[in-house]
């Protein structure tokens, strides 16, 4: 039986460094950080029934809503939400041009 030698191990710090340099990984981290601010932007009342879902082309943030009523109420407040979201978006060097509210995307955690 032939003996197998494992000699091409990589240290975890090397892997993390390589991962941190990838464009897609950086984008995912920024989006994740932006999503964490939703409670502050929407307020506790609406953050219970809505949560960031994804980003579409054109820098449109999709918000999953528990009910169509919540989606409609947030739609009416869209301008205010975009204004509140702006400082967080700018601090992460991102752009959000619009918000889309979708009750079909809601899933309980």
C-alpha cells in the first residue's frame, strides 16, 4: 500500500486573507452589515414584520414583509426609509436607489 503524504496544508489566516480579497465576499459582507441596520431604519414596530431579503440589479433593496398590509404601509413610507438608510449606505460605501417590498419573500426563521 502506498503511503499518502499531506504536505500542502494552508493556515487559516492565509485562507481568510485570500477570502477577504475576493470582490464577491467583500460585497456580501457589506450587504450583511447594511441589513443589520434595518431595525434602526424601519423602527421596532415594522422591523418585527419586515426584513431585508436581497439586492437586485440597479441597487434595489428587496424587503420581505410578513403581510401585504405591512408591505403597503412601508411603501407609503419609502421616501422616509430611504432618507434614514442613506447614512448607513454611505458609511459602507454602497448605493441603494430604491426599495421593493414583497410579502411573498417572507419566511419565518
